């Protein structure tokens, strides 16, 4: 029996995952578009209801809880694809409002720089993720490590909210966050190609994974100044 070459295995895998990849990337592009549309609308109309301060905080806390609930339903509850998609739209709208608050007082130059950097990092690490799979490298084992690093960053940022950090510490955490979500792109690409199936739930799960990577990359690049 002739030995199957690496490129034949990879081509076979991509052909097998073709439907899933189309679904993941089309869903991702649509949801990112929704978020950008919401940010643009809010910037254009300059709604005073979302000013910085207590009003913003009162919006952010329940929004965060709602988004966690939406994530749970999108990836864990049995339902038709179109319902997951609608929940994703609601999620994207909420993220758009939060993104508006984060960018409202930031210059267009910094926003554009952060956006271009996000696109560049995402594209690069997706390609690297495909290359890792081509060479048969499964990095699923790093998932737990990434989770604990993320947990550490979240705890540190909560501490920083009450105890303002030095500029160097702030930059360190921001740089670590950018690195973390870049590696998450590799991890998510690995999962999509090696673990996820061509189903509605895995399509939404994959698109959501990438969406959160992109959003967190952008916010941290924005915090760094582009």
C-alpha cells in the first residue's frame, strides 16, 4: 500500500473541513461587520446615554453577564443554527456598544493603527496555525495553560482597577495579553481543523473563538496605542 504524503493528508483534511471553514469565516466576517456597524452608528450619532462614568459601568456589568449567558447558549444548548446565529448577532451588538465606549475618546489614528495591527496579527497566526496542522502538530494540550494565563491577567486587571499600576506594569500586562490572544488564534485554528466537526454548533463555536480573539487583540492594541 503506497504511503500517503503529508500534503495529501493535509489536502484531504482541508477538503473534509471545507464546509466548516466556509461557515466559520463567513459567520465571523458577518458578526465583525455587525459590530463595526454598531460602533459607526454610535460614533456618528454621538449618543449621550453612553457617557463615561457611572452610566457606562451600570451598562457594562449587566452586559457582561448577558454576554456570558449568550456564550453558554450559543455553544452548549441544543438549538437550530439560525437561533445560534441570532444570539451571535445580539452578542455582536452588545460588543459593538462596549467597543464604542472604548474608542469614543481615542483618536482615529490610534484606532486605525490598532485595527491594521489586529488584521495583520490575526492573518499571520491563522496561517501559522494552518502550517502547524500541515506538519501534524496538535497543540490542544496548551488550552489549560492559556486558560490559567488568561485567568491571571483578568485577576491582575481587577487588582489594577483598585490599585493603579505603574506605566511599565500596565504595558507589561498589555503586551502579555496581545501575546496570549495571538497564541489563542493558533490554538483555535488547531481546534477548528482537528477537533471541530462540520456542524452548526461547531461553526458558531469556531467563529466565536476567532471573534473573541480579534476583539481582545484590538482592545489591547488600542490600550497600547496602536
